[in-house]
C-alpha cells in the first residue's frame, strides 16, 4: 500500500485544476502503472531540489512521460515543452484522475 504524500502547489501552471497555495495529497510512486491524465510529482530534470506537479499527456515506450501543466497559457508552465520527456524514475508521487 502506498504512503500518502502532501504537496503545496506553487504557481499557476496547473490552473484551473490546482491554484497557487493549494495543498494536495498524492500516493507515493512505487512502480504503479502510469496512465495518460494522471497527475504526478517528479524531480525537475535540470533544477536540483525542485519538484514539479504536472499532468501526464503522452507516454513513450512505457517509461518516458510527456508532462504538461493544465494552464492553457503555455508560457505559465515549465514542462515537457521545455525539457522533453521524463523517465518514470523521476516520479515521486502520483494521483489518479
């Protein structure tokens, strides 16, 4: 059984689903199958000690995830548009939608 982890949302990249200051609970990632539309928290691929909350929009080869913020203004989100696919090894927590 997965542990529950709480995260505070910083910024507006996930509007309208989550807004700046929201506190959300996710299950710790322990190798569960990830599906398109799941919400994940993962380590930023280029910024040490930064965690990001994004929606999985594409999956490639069962291990690479394309992550996007929900905000329609793509300039409001640093996501896979800027850093490409992320390996599932970077996922820390998951929320099924």
